[in-house]
C-alpha cells in the first residue's frame, strides 16, 4: 500500500506471507508510521559507512571514517563539522520527505573511559508530506578504539 512503511528490522518472512495488510501483531511488527520510517532511514544513514551498501557507495556518513581518531578539542570541532556536513548531504539525498534540515553533532567524553567518545546527533527538519510538521531525530553513538581490560 502507498501509506504503509516498513519497520526495522525488516521481516521479509511476514511480508512475503502477505501479513502486511492484515490486522494483528504481525502487521504491527512490520509496518510503522511515516515518522518512524524516517527515523529508521536516518538511523541507517548514521550507522552505515561509505561503500558499505552495495547498491550505492555514497549511502552513509563519515562517522566511521574517523572513529579511531583521538585528539584535543580543536580536532573534535573539525570532526563534528565534517560529520554534520556529511549527514546533511546524505539526508538531503536519501530522505526526500524532509526539508529545512539542520544537523547538530557533539562529542561527549565525560563518563567514558580513555579514548572512548559518545557522539550525539540531533536532526531538526520539517516533514514535507505532512504539511511541514516539525520533526526531530536524536541518537547517541559510542565510538572508540577497541580496548580491553588486562587482568
């Protein structure tokens, strides 16, 4: 159906059985609202590295290019600016339901051990098909070098 959006994780077993149009728990598992569909797409964009998606090497963002970078505050400012630009371009390209997109990225190292970083992403926009209703997406992603505890 034109107004059905598929939820993540995608349940192909239920879709192929035609349970998307039936009422019940199975239908609710595989379909979602437009807003949730947009959130799912933004989640995929933020968690995908460039060239990871076989159908389009441009899908994704730069977070994963520099996830092992450790530096001072000036390096983080450059890094967050780069991520913001990357996400803005990706969202404009792969999420046509959004306009007036504003991406905010910050790094938080408080409460994280050693070189670990917590990336906070916030996207503010308007949903075009719903008369420009305000939309917000927030996500925290922990990135860092691999670390182990020596016993």
